C-alpha cells in the first residue's frame, strides 16, 4: 500500500494533570527530577498552547483535544505513543509499558475524529493485549517510519520489543530496520524518535549512539540508499531533543520542520543551513514538558494520515 509520506494534519492532547511520571523514569533518562505541582502543570499548558498556536500559524491543521481530569495521566501530552493513523483509514493502538499511560488510549477521540472532525476510519487494529505478556511497542516513539519507502526504524529498548516490531511490519507491509542505541552513559535510548527524524529527503540521526559498527553502517546505508541526506547530531544535541523533530506540510504545500526552541538552538550553523534547504523551521519553547516528561515537539504530535470524508 502506498502512503503519503508527509502529514498536513496532527492530533494533539492538551494536558490537564501534567507532571513527571514516576512509572516512566526508570527507562527515560531524558526526564529530570522536577517537583509536581499546579504551577508545573500550568507551565506545561502554556507551552502546549503556544506550540499549537505556532503550528497553526505555520498552516498546519491541528486537531486538539483536552485531557480528562480522571484518571490521572501525566504523559497525556504525548499521543504518538498510543496511536498511529494510516492513509487507508486504519488506526493502530499500541501496548504501553507504564500502567498509567495505558489510560491514554481513548476511543472517544477516535469517535470524534469520525463523527465531528470529518475523518474516515475504516479499521482499528488494537495491539494493547500484548501488555498482558509484558511486551511493548509505543507507537511512533518506538517506530520511526519512512512511509514513502515502507521502512520502520526501531531501536530496541524496554519499550520496543523487537519481535513486535517485526510482527507490526508484516501486518502493515514495512521493512524493519532494528538496532541498539545507547546514550552517552551506555543506557538504552527509550524511544527511537528522540535519536532520529526521517524526512522525505533527509535524516537527522545520532549515529554515535549506535555503538555496534555493523548496525551503525547498516542504518546509515539504508537511509542513504533511499535518497536521504544524513545530518548527524551529537550526544549533547540529542540530549537537547535535536533528534525529536517532525517534518510536516502546510496547507500551501510548504514543508515545515517542527521542533522545540531548545532543539533549534542546539544545532550548528552548518546543520541549520543543511536542514533549511529541505524545510522551514518552526519552533516553540517546551522546557517544562521536556524536563518533566522527557519528550519534546515530535512526541506531542500524532500524524493524521486518515482520509477525509
């Protein structure tokens, strides 16, 4: 099945009870110890609101929904981990490692996309039952998809089961490219999308995080063979969320590369020059969300490839 490779619409969730999630801290070293309180939640809401305004001003269609007060979901701002949307109308729901993140899967949002927002859903593929076996695959956090070439890049971690990656690829018609990636301290990187971003003609990637030379060469070769210009980032830049970008297309057909202000400021002049030949930068400050939750701009958006009614 051919798929459009760049989305012009995204799903986002406005956080309500945002805060550092103790259940995800052991596997997400991008999180920092921050006291949870109403002020932190309000700061996160302000950052979210500003980011959405910036995306809309850039011409991106943003389908925003509110988090619910109960149950408490400190990471609700990251919907890309529980759902992915596909051009044939298929929706996939994913198995999540943290118990309190499993509440984020909301059928009411899928119903609203169908009945109120003008999208067409043909099938819901629910993989959440794998949680019962202690096997996890956290959406497009675990899977960085090259939809044009039907390739799924995935770094193995406690949240990304390699056999589930292979099974997902068989069902959805993708080629799996699996590898191991570690941070500068030798700890497995929890999600693939914090270390790499694959656009239509470029790939931002922390190659030095792939310690095995064979795996590193395999990933780089596969990206180059599909026409991607490699733009390597360092461990330090990855820690500033420079890998957590998303290429989008606005209503005028212009390519937009969305990222946080922290990520943009970490890039060198040469990297900016390279990337801006492919897309226009759109960025927004997300320090509270990044520090407390260990995710950034890309994690906040689930690409809406669904057909319109």
